[in-house]
């Protein structure tokens, strides 16, 4: 994924200024694709140069003039082309797992300190994601069709599953070290059977269908 296609996706809903795009990005996809204001402005300039966006300068008396961006037909074609591509395999890097790989050179207290720190970080993420989910489930996600609301929820749903499962692995690893399982050597454990599907409150329907 690129920030370019995320911006095209949002501007496909309606015209945006760079400032308003930053706000909507922060409120929707920042937990898996963050972007700062300067990145957004640079990307808007590139998309305009390629003919994917047009820009209108809106005069303002008490504030600096605003540049409002709208998607072109070429931009919609590019967005749909990218949306239809097979997902690329991303390079996965996780420094924490490199620490785990070489943790045998540390004593138990040191290893457990690293794992406990990771568990605290994951619990903080889980609390943050659950708060976001509660806010989404309590009110309108956005004024678009219900089908689009469903797909907007999927990345956050993935985040909840990923963080929860990683936290369970870390907590299980802590217990294994406390039991000194390493005295019997190493083995790769099969993942646990998938739990029963959780019942979750539905997203509150909006007036738009």
C-alpha cells in the first residue's frame, strides 16, 4: 500500500484540503498507516502532477488560502487498478523477535524483563484499539453506505486479533520460561485451535444506505 492510494481513496469520497486529509487519516487509518502533514502535502503535489487530482485555491479573508483537492477520472482509474491488484508480500521486520532469537545469552530475569515490557506495550495497544472499536460501534462510522462501513471496520478488527494473539503468545512464553522448559531443549509448538467466533455488537447503522 502507499499513501498515494490512501489519499486517492479518501478524495474519491469528496474533495479535501491537506489539513482536512490529515484529520481524517488520523481518525481512520493511522493505527496501520500513519502519515505526517508534510508527507501528505508532498503526496498531494505528486498526485496533482500526475493528473490524478485537481486543485482549487479557495480564498479566505481571515486565514491563509486553502488548496482543495478533487479526484480526476484518471485518478479513479488508478485507484481501481490498485484496488484490484493481488496484495504484495510485505517485508516483515520485528526487532522484538530478533531479541527473542538471541535471548539465550541473557539470564531468566533479563529475558522476562524484555517479555514483560512487550506485554505491557501490547496491553496498551489493545486498550487503545478497544477504545476505538467502542467509539465506532457506538456511533456512525461515516455517512457512506453500510457496506462501506463494514469494510472500514476490517483493518481495526485485524488489529484487535493480531495484538490479542501476540499478547497471548508473549504471556505463554513467559510461563514457559518460568517453568524452565528450555532445560528440555527447543521445539516449535503448533498454534492453539481457533477459538469460537466472538459475538460483537454491530456497528450502529447510519441513515445512508
